C-alpha cells in the first residue's frame, strides 16, 4: 500500500512491523510502519486481549448487519450499527490510552 508521509510529504510503500510491549502487566502487540527515508513512525493499532475481543465482536456485528440488511430488517440494522460504533469508540479509547502511556515513558519513536 502506498501512503504519503505527514512529515516530509514523500510517498512510500508501507511494510507493517509488529513489536511486543507491556502495559500494566499485559502483553501489547503494536502494529506499525516506518518511513524508511525520514524515519517517521506510524502506529496502525495496538492489539491487546481486550482489543482483540472487541475486533471479533465488531466482525460478528458486521456479519449480522449484512444478514439483517438482506432480510430487510432496518430496525435491527440501526441497532447493530449503533453497537458497532460504541465498540469502535472503545477501541479508539484504548489506542489513545496506550499511545499516551508509551509516549510518557519515551517508548514511542514517533
């Protein structure tokens, strides 16, 4: 996938890397990529037991949305979409919390 660096403005192809970290005794897998030319680092997401569970729940909900949509159950679709948004908000909250934690400890190269 080709992206543009926010820092130097040059385009580059991403090569996703994974590194393991620790947060409050829990293993965290950080999925990130680095612009090889200027060294800017981007974190795609953090994977913890909780975020993995949330991702699985969101996948189940998306599958249910497709089924409800095919059956013409718009009320169920709206309910499921609302649930998905809530779970996505939880995921983003966890990502922000982890970014802050690692940045405060000088463990963020970005």
